[in-house]
């Protein structure tokens, strides 16, 4: 079987006006960026292809450049359906917020499952994920701006229960990435930090009669790829683009410790300073139990692995990342979705199957807004309209949710000392509000499903109850009336047995987390 190798410029020419295009990748992992760049340049020079519909799983970009940001030109894209847009700021702000394209946000896990449904010729995905959040068409239907009129998501009833139906599309093109292709076109992904959805996207486009274009690093002789390393069969792929210098992600050309090619000594990872971020992460870590399967989100929660490493407690839990990575030290920033020294790398659709089925014991996530009912907004606030990513899949199904963040935002200045905290300057933005701007997590539904929900800030800890938020802990040095109750927009209940936050949290050195976890075995 002859392999059809083309240049990136020739690959861009293969796209036609109004094509439905599946774009692989997460942040900079698995992104066919050389091809995306040429599509953008082709449109700039020749005003084609026009009116594309783009489907992507999550955050294909490097904040202000690369990835989908190559496609920011007005007229190139007509509609986008994606899991998250936080790493695509020009694309998001210039096109979505300015109502220049139609834009839908589907949960990240649903996007993964949708490619598999397309591959199998199914009409779409039926899922409980997204009910009673802004994904629900009775609220917003995942529509991201006023230019987006049509309801794609539907409420359906099966066996007496409500679900959401997310419809399949018929893809014309899939843009995916691998590492090595042999002379039969079989592709391995050995340098990738995550395998993501490459196989599912290729199957979906191929079975719909579309074109599959794969960017790779190198070619190899026939029969030299180990069959267990070859992840995508050659008969699925129509064209190859060779890019020897493709980056593993948009932060690094290649880090062998992120794909299992090299074990990096963990003691080379620099400990965090004892600031507000680490303080909150330390307190959050005390929600852990030995043997728990956990997920860590972005923001403050991303500091928890360093706390576990410092306490030598990292081997007591099973750490997962929604991109499909298990074990290791999770990456932050443009490394998000990967890990140093991962133990297992799954296609991310299988990770979300596990999450959606209730496999997660504890989810550590952030918050932008919280209201008195425990509803949480992380998706639309200020001038940001980032979308949910895996947040809804994760928070709707985990047994315990730990929301971490500062009590206020916008210029907050807090000093951490061994005696507690000192608030030098209060934040200008209230995060505990009367009504959240968008429902990313529904507190009432969470309580009804039996979830435990905790909010951890630098100065207080709150638990969600049927009567609303209950303050259960306060940091030493904090004035409850002036520095907690007065900066929350709604009346909040204070526990009769309110405790001081453990003073070990405020002192450098080990806190005894490992022994604490061993004494509180997972039930």
C-alpha cells in the first residue's frame, strides 16, 4: 500500500468550502499545527476554504497563538462545536464574543464520545452529563453567543429518566497527529504525551466518506512498528504531512519524561513557596483518603501534586487527568493534560467513560463564582467565555467535590505566616455572589445525588448543605465579620462547632499528611 505524502500547503488545499472538520489535540498535544497554519494562510491569500464547521475536544491553542488561533480570520469558520476555548483567546474573543461565528460548547467527555458515535454510525450521544447546567436546552443549550440560534442539544426521556441528546455530525475532514508512520501508513504515537482522540476521529471521518490527514514526525520501514504501538491503521489515513520538528506540546519540543521514554527524578521538581495557592492546596489535600481515585483541575488544584510529593503521600492515591493520563506529576500551564512520569496513557474517551460512570472518588476543581445554593460558575465571567472542558463530566459524577480558590479576586493581597494570614488588600471582585452568571455545576442536583461538596478558600472552609453553604472552619488571624461575612454577597450560616483551620497548614515543613491518610483509610 502506497503512502500518500503531501506538503502542509497541499493538505490545506484539500479542504473545501463548508466542510465539517474534526481538529485533534488538547492544548498543544496532538495538534497538527503545521497544517492549521497553512489553512489560515491559504484563506488570507485566496479567501478559501470558507464557512468551515470545526469540531474539537478542548483548548487547541497556546493562549494567543497557534492551534485554532490560526483560523481566526472572519469568514473562514462559520460554526464551532468544542469542549473548551480557554487556550484560544483570539479565536474566542474576536469571533465568538463578537458574534462573528456560531459557537456551541459541549462537555469535553461528550465530544470524545461523539467521535466514537460518529465512527459507529450512531445518531449521537445520549448522556446524563450536562442536565440542569447551561448545557441543558431549558437553560442555554451550550450556546456561547447571541449569534448561535439553533438548539443542537435536546432533552430526551428513556426508561423514565431524562437525558441530553448530543447529535452527531458527518465529518468531511479529520486533522490528526502521530509520531511515526510505516510504509503501510500505520501510525504510532510514541512521542505524544497523550493519545487523545486520534483513532476515533480517523474512524469517524473515514466511515463518513471524508478525508483523514495525519501530521507525523517521521517515516519507518514496513513491519518495523510493534503492533501494540501502532494505534491507527494505515487504511484509515488518506494523506500524510511530515513535520520533523513538530512540538510535543506548545511549551516544549520534546520531553521524554512525558511520554514514558524516560523517568525523571521527582526530587528535581522545585517545591512551591508557602503562599495562598499552596496554603489552599495543603488544606484541600486533607480531604484525601488512601486509595482514592482523584482528578485535579486547573488553578489552585494543580498545586496539590506538589503537596503530595512533599508529604511523600503521592503513592497513596490514584491520580488521573481527563486527557487520559494516570499517575505521575500533572503538568501546568501549556503542559496541562500531560504528566511527568505517567504510568498509564489511555485514549481520553475511555477516561471519560470511567468518570461518567461514577468512578472518581474525589475531584479537585476551581471556581469563579458560587451562590447560596452551591451553584458554581467556571465558564462565563468577566470578559471570559472559556467553556466547560471536562468540568461538567467530572463534577457531576465524582463522589466528593473539592472546590478551591480565594474568597475574592481582583487584586487580592494575602500574606501567609506561621500565625495565620493577613489580608493586606481585599480583592475587588466578589466570588460568592447572589446569582452565578452561568450554571456550570448545579448544587441542588449534587446534593440530591448524594455528593459531598466542600469549598476551600485561604480564610474559610464551607460545606454545602440542604440549607445552603455552612462555614465550618476559619483561618487564624481572620476577622470573621469583616473579612468573611462582609465580603460574601449573601447571608451565610456559621457552624456552631466552627473550627480553626489546622495551624500545621501555615508552617513550612511536613504536616503529617501521610500518617493522617493512613489513619483515615478509604471506606
